[in-house]
C-alpha cells in the first residue's frame, strides 16, 4: 500500500524533474523511486493488513507479486537509457512518470480486495500502456499499435466491468472475500441457486476482460501487432509487468472468490489454456521477426501460467510466483539484447528486428551473445536455468491434480514446450553459427549491470531454485 | 404509468442507438448519441439512481458530446467539399461479423437475464431501501468507505492527461 502511494507521488515528482536537462539524473532518480517503493513494499512482510475499509489487502502473496512487478520495473527502467536520448524524443520525464503510474496500477491489481480497485488499477495500467505504445509518434507502426490496443483494450475493460456488475448482482458484494462467502454458502445445489446463471455469466465476462490483458488465446489477436509496433523498451514492460499483474489479479480472484465453484470456470479455462499453448507456440515457429516471435512466446507463457491457476494445489502460490519471476527476468534480457543490437543495426532507417540482425553477434560481442543464449534457454526451459524449474514446478502441480483432464493439459504443455525449443534456438543459432558483421557494441555501465543481474539471477535460480521458492 | 415511461425511454435509447450505427454521417451519429444518452439518463432516474441520471446529463451530454461535436467541426474535412457539403462520411464495414458478435452477446445476456430470476436473487441478498435522493449517500460514501478508489482515480486521470498532452504536442 505504501508502495502505491510512493509510486503515485514519485510519478509526479519525476514530472517536475523533467525541467532538469540532464537525462541521466532522471533515469537514476526514477530507478531510486522504484527501489524505494520496493523497500516499502517489503516492509509489510508478514503483516496482513486491510487498507482503507477493505479496499486493499496486503498479504505475503501480494507482496511477493508486487516485488516481482517492482523488480521488473526497475530492470526495465535501468535499460531505458537510449529511448529519449536522441533529439526526436525529448520528453523522457513523461515516460518515466507514466511508467511509475503504471507500476502503481499494477500493484493495485495484485493487492485489491474490492473489485473497484481491480478495475481502477487495471485502467491505470492499461491507459498508461496505450500511451507508451504510441509514444514513438513518427513511427506509423507505433501509432497503429496504440490505436489497436486502445480500441480493443477499452472493449475488454468494458466487458470486465459488465462481468463485475453481474457478479455483484448475483452475490451482493464487491468485496472478493464477501463474494467468496456468498458463493460457497450457496454452492450446495448450484442448480437451485437462482444467481447461478448470473454468476456464471459474470465470471465468464470477467475472464474475457482479464484474459485479454494477459493475452491468452482467443483474445490474443492484438498481441503480435502491439508488441511489434511499440518501442522495444515498452514492449518489455508490457510483456513482464502487465502479464504478471494480470495473472496475479486473476489468480487472486479465482482462489479467493470462486474456489467453491471450480466446476463452473475450470472447464472453460482448460480449453483456453490448451488453445493458448497451441496457438502461441505453433505460430511462433513461423515468425521471421525476433520481436514478433517473442510476442508469440509471451502468449505461450501466459498459457503455462494459466496451468498453475487451474492446478489449485497448495504449491500453486510458489509455482506461479517462481514462473513469473523466471519469465520476467529472461524476457527482460532477451528484449534488452534485441534492443541494443537492433538499434546499432538500422535497416531502412528503422531498427532491424529480424533474426538476421543477430547473425554473427558472438564474434565481436561475446557478452551479449551469452546473455541472449541464457535467456533463450531459460524461456525454452532447458535445465540449469530458472525457466526449467518454473516449468518443472508447474508440471508437478498439474500432475498432482487428480482430475484426468489435467493429464491432457500436461500432454499438450509438454509437447508445446518441445515446440518451443525449436524456435528459441533460432536466435542462438543465428548468434553463434550464422555469418554476419556486427561491430563491437560499447555497452553503457548500467546496461552491463542490468544484464549481469538478469543473467546471474536466471542461472542462480536454475541451480538453486529453493533460494526463492521457499520464500514464497 | 411507470412502465409506459420506461418503454418510452427504452425505445428512445434503442432507436437513436440504431441511428448511430446505421448513419454514414458522423455529425448525425453524434447528435443521435446525444438522444441515446438522454434516454439512458431517463432510465437511470426510473430505477432510482437520480444522481447518476443527472451526472449522465452533465458529463456525457454537457461535456463529452459537446467535445465530440467540436471534434467533428474541427476535423480536417476533405473529399466532399466539391459537392458544396463538408460532412464527414464514414462507411460501415464488417457488417456480418459485427452482426454475429452482437447477436451472440444479445443471446448470452437474454439467456442470463431470463434464467437468472433477478428479483428473487436480489430479495435474498439485498435489503430494501426506501426510495429517496441518493446524492447525500453517494457523497458520504465517496468520502468515507470509497475514498481510496476516489483518490486513486486521480492517478488514472493524471496518467490520461499526461498522455493526451504528450501525444498532442508537436515534435521538435
């Protein structure tokens, strides 16, 4: 909660810092703001508080999710140096302020106790992302992406709100614990429970709204275009922070409000999960652009995260957090390398984001090549990286669930992660085996530090996952 | 009597909403959207949400629609000027898909509301409150129980304002 206040205030403070002409100070201060918020967030550890008349509730789970979000935000801010550094983009203070506001919205989405806070948090995050997507004003693709994202996102939010209204009609409460109470009380003889149909429709509509935000399969059509059109730095933000927040919000709602009616939402979600895994992975294989491939890979990772939500075992908290963390840090290093390389190798005046842009990267830039390799291995789930244990925990959860349906999901998930290995190795092959000319790229210190942190974290979590897993 | 008024306002909203959909002239669409909002405001008042009805008129009709019409006025108009008119004309595309989606949504909601027995559910969950002006209650609630969402909406508006200011500034 204190972190949300701190982020909102520091967002305004960083706007005023825009008067200063020194961009570097702005970056350092924003980074500091995020770290302060991270500290304030951790200060609530082991205390369960209800804030402001049950509007928010901080518990260890929400603090963990908030920490993952703030850590991703800090890492994204740290690699945001090049954007806003040239003459064309002269408003870095605005981006940093909007990023801080977006992080505040994301924190609301993981700590909400009242549905109103979920809605407001989601809106803050979404509106910020629409702006950041279109922030490269001269790029037509960026404009198109922003408009597409805005129109579709506004509809998704409307549908979510409709679902909230229906759930309120069926249960008489906006409070997620209150909803859970009513739902479990009336669970017996669901057929007789008159609100059953209303509740069902409400849950489905809320699902559509939230699944859109995490880009799960039938609602993923915006993802590739928006991810490709947005400036890479904000694509990174979108694929880590927005996804973690969306999944956490969904998990919170389903595990607190609707565990008693698992039958109602379990079956549709199983199909959505399978579809997400299949669509995300199969389509990623055909992509020529590295950035677009990462967009489809982020769809497929939403699928893996949905498996944990479905599995509903006592370990779910730990698995979902570990997976979000592993996915976020690996994605940040992948996008960072893409950003650095593509900016140094323009094609037709724009950064070249195809796989060919990476050809021969290892010759003069062994460090970047190594970082990219580790992150790709982690996303593919190869042992000795964090991604392996993320997938391992998720599959174990799914396996320990007794429902036979889960064995089917597991088969799909394992097959699809095998497909994933194919396309995640494409950039590695390009980097090490293809011939190409990339001059040595001078990395600023802050990039080096960030990439070392993400890569080291990926490897450490891959060797000793219990370091973090037990904490959750 | 109440039912007649309800039907009148509902018809007003639906018909004018259809006009918004079917007309090709953006200005006509904007004006009939005004009628839609007016009908909605009437419906709000009928169900006892008087404050919401007035807010709807103030915010949507007084604010947003005027903005919309200004937007239409100030938009760069080309193409049709040669005929002595400078309307902004649009085309309706993807009619079939739109119809399918709308019909699906209508079917879902019709099913839900016809099966849902709203009256009975509400009787068991909500207590009857005497019909009175809601403004005072809303004001009190907004400043006590719901003060956090109220304040936090400020962050949302700030972000939106910032974005609007940024996106509309000229590049140097």
